C-alpha cells in the first residue's frame, strides 16, 4: 500500500511538473492603487546580470505579464516615471525573483499615495511632509515587505528578527488553516472508505474556479460568489460519490485500483481547468489590494484576518459536529468498523456520501480562500496536494483532529524554514515531514498502532 502510494505521488507530481514546464516560465502581477487598477505603467524584466528579457505595460485592469526563457534569477523593475501623479512604490521599484522550472510567479508592487495629487509646481511626485509624500525613514524605521506564495505581511524593519519570525509564524498558521480545510475532508474520506484520493487537491481548484466564474463571468460580489462556490463544491463531492465512487464500491473495485483511478480523475480535472481558464493566474475583481493596519510589530490586510476567523469557525464547527451530533457519531463508527456499523443499523452508504459532500465543501472553501489571497491557478490543487498528504500523515491517517493539527504544524514549519532556506525550496520540508513520520511514527500523532498479520 505504501509503495503504491509513493508510486502514485511520483506519477502525479511528475506529470504535473512536465505539463508546467511545457507552459514556460514567466512573471506576472496586477498593479492597483487601493481597489482601482493602474493602467499604462511600464515594467521591465531583466536577468541578474542586467540583460533585458522583456517589457510589459499594465492593461486597463492593471494586469501585466512577461515570459522568460527559463529558470534563474530575474529583476522586475517598475518605471516610476510612468506612474500616475501622486503614486509611488511603497517599498522600492525593483523586485528580485528566483524562478524555478515551470513557475509563472506573481510579483507584487505595493503602491502608496493618492492619484491626482501632484507636487506643487507641476512635478509628478508629492513633496516630503505633504499628504502622500515621503516620510522620514528615521522616524518610521523603514519597511520590508515579506512576500511568499500564500499571504503577505509587512514587517517593520526596525524591530529586527523578532518581527520576521512573528510574521512567518502567522503566515504558517494562516496557510495551515487553508491546508486543514482540505486535509480534514481527505482524512474523513480515507477513514470511511479507506481510499487514498489523489484527486482531492483538484477539489480545491474547483472551488476556486467556481468562485472565479460567479465573480468575474456572472458578476456576483466575491462574498456571495464564495458561498456559491462552497455549496457547489459540496454538490460536486456528492455527485462524485453518487455516480462514480459509489458505483465503483458496489462493483467491489479494490482500493489500489480506485487510488490509481483517482490519479486519472486528478489529471482530467486539472487539464480541464487549464482548458477553461488558461495557464496564467486569474484574479478576482475585489479585495486584490487592501490597506494594511498594524497589530504590534506586524501590519495585516483585513481580508486575511477575516478569512482566518471564518476558517477557524468552520473547523471548530465540524469538530464539534463529529463529537456531538448523530451524524458525527455514525461517521466515527463507520471509520472504526464499517461492517459492525452496518450491522448496528447505520446506513454506511449514506454516511460516506455525506462525508464526500462535506469534503467537497471544505475543499471548496479552501479554494475560495486561496483565490481571494493569490488568485486562481490551474495547478493550485497539485501544489496543495503534497501538503495535504503531509498534514494527514503527520496527524494520523483517518483521524479528523489529527489532520487539523498536522496541517497547522506543516504550515508553520514550512514558513519558518524560509529563515534558513530559500522561499522556493520550502516545500521540500513537506517531503521531509512525510519521510520522518513514516520512519519514526507511521501511525501519526493521533493515529493508532494496528496489528499486521
């Protein structure tokens, strides 16, 4: 079973990497001032030695993209002379990016000031000390923008390493909550069916795509689009079990065969999303850029804290439901012994179907949170799948609360690991956790030892 699991991981991640390389590498972003896009701004991308690779001008919606010839170190520079009067980069006009194979990475240029407020005398920039002007760096201590693939937190540089550690710890908790939503569903499915579902990461992508469709195509506000995406994610999970996985179970299909089938389902869903939304990252039309506010040594964006509150509330509600509700007790009974649960009068098929519905809804909510944070990408589920498996194995296969604890540990560990390794290599930590747990404690933190043979 373990050999098949690792083999499936190699196949799915290898195919995903190959398809990514076929798309080519590049840098992209969305330039905004508050909630308003900034058009007509020139951004130049060059190699580390100064050789120009390409140039882009932001479109009417503020988006830009420059394709590069391959992986390596690149510099993205914003031409401040093309900015509207009154706007300027908050933390410098140059971003240095290390691009790995197959990546199309977002680059953030945070703007400050207010458009249409030129310096007296007709100059393009406000004067120091005036509204929107340059502050005294000695007074503020300067700012360093900590950027990663999950969220962004501004750290006041004058407060040193402690501020960075706190920022990375919070990033890890936020990322861990996002992973916990998906890991909880995967763990419940494994507990009730015994299926290692490699297509579960694509349920995250499906939730993000539903949110993008309702927000961009239909024109529904993001919050309502997110609610609709969660409901449709649950419906999609129910439909999978009702007309596909349930049908395979009734035909007595083996778990190994079903696991391999799940790899095919993952590839079908992933490239279906690629066909409909394309290879470039897609942004929602609300909450892309927000003003930050300070809490202690950190500065947060409101959408991140609100998302954290929603995710915590959902996880706590599901946890309490598993303990105290009739459905939760039935689910735990099926996970413990399906045959005995069925003999006791529990409708096992109905319980499994409800677990798939809940798993699809939780994964959909995870995708909505990621879409609001970082936009919609066709490979987002593939990237999340390794971390979801790491969280589930660390917490204990089939244990819902173990999946939550494992996700938080994985998230914090990955973010703090960037203190000693490059940000692009932090996902190696997930593989390290998988290997260490399988060697030292195969049953996970909350898992139980089982007699074999």
